C-alpha cells in the first residue's frame, strides 16, 4: 500500500491523532486500568476486523496508541520502489475507527500531549558505523535500514528511539543531537519554556516544522512539528 504524504494525512482530519515522525499517535485519558483495558480490547477487535493493529501502551490514566504500516511503498525520484515504515490508508482507516470507539467508551483524547524522541548522529560514514549502533541499541543487525531506505537504526519492537544519520559536512562540534516531535499546539510553549530556562534559538529558518535550540553549553536539540489534521483548513 502506498505511503501517504503530509497533505493526504492532514486532509484526513483525524482530530484525535497527530502525525509525529513515521506514524500517527494518540493519547486517550482513562479513569482506571479497567477502563483502559476494555478500550484496548475494543480497539483490538476493530484491528482484527481490518487486519491491522496499533502499538499500545497503557499507563496510569492513559492509553497511548501508534499507527504505522511496516510495508508502505515509497518511490524515489527514479521511480524505484522501497518498502518503508510509514502511514498508509489502512492506518488512517483504523485511526478513524478508534476515534469512534473512544467516543462510544466515553474516553477523551489528549492530542496535545503526544511526543516522539529520535536520535540524530552526524557522520560521513553511516554505512560503516551503522552496524556498531545496530548492535549497541538493539543487538540485531537487521535493525540497520529496518523500515527505511537509509542506514537508519530502527528497533522493530520500539524499545529504543530511532537513530538516523545526517550528513556531517565539516567536522561538527556536536555529532549527536536529539529530535523532539510534538503536537503543533504545544510547539510555541515548548520553545518559550526552553528559552526561559536559558536556551537559545539558533536556527528557525525551518520553523514551524523545525526549530534548533541550544543549551548554555552549545548542545543542540531540534523541535519538530508536523501539520495538525485537527487545525487544517478545509477547502
């Protein structure tokens, strides 16, 4: 199934969900574990009917869900097809169904609270060093390039953050950096809080999608924002 682009995902207007990194993410608030378990059971039954399921995490007062297809088709500029992890129509369909289930169970979504952390490593030798990081992070050589046409390290079970490799160019002062994906409605508050704590915005040319912030020692992190299906204007 073809991967969906940002425009197509936004047009789906999945008000409970936010597109962060490769997948769709949602958080639903529950009063107790039993309520969460019943909600997840209903989600599982819907997934069975569609032949597709989300990743699920239950904590105190919440259920977190992630929707992504492991077999999405990406076509590069030459028309070559690659199998990647990304959002497809089946994710959109199930996400919409889960929102209906949440309404039936009187479970409220909290889309502003979702976030994803990824690691970035600047290097000119990703193919050489990627096996080392695949071993360290996951213990599995197949994590290199999993769900990606690049050397990116992705643990299929989601135990550790993804590690992607950027072009180092000139030798950087900081090779590792953190990328924080957040919902659009909280991005300005996150940036303001970081600046208030002593951080500095060093590059906002890619804003609102990307804002680079440095701490007092010069270490940088990137705040990443995807367009919100909930706030997209209709035509």
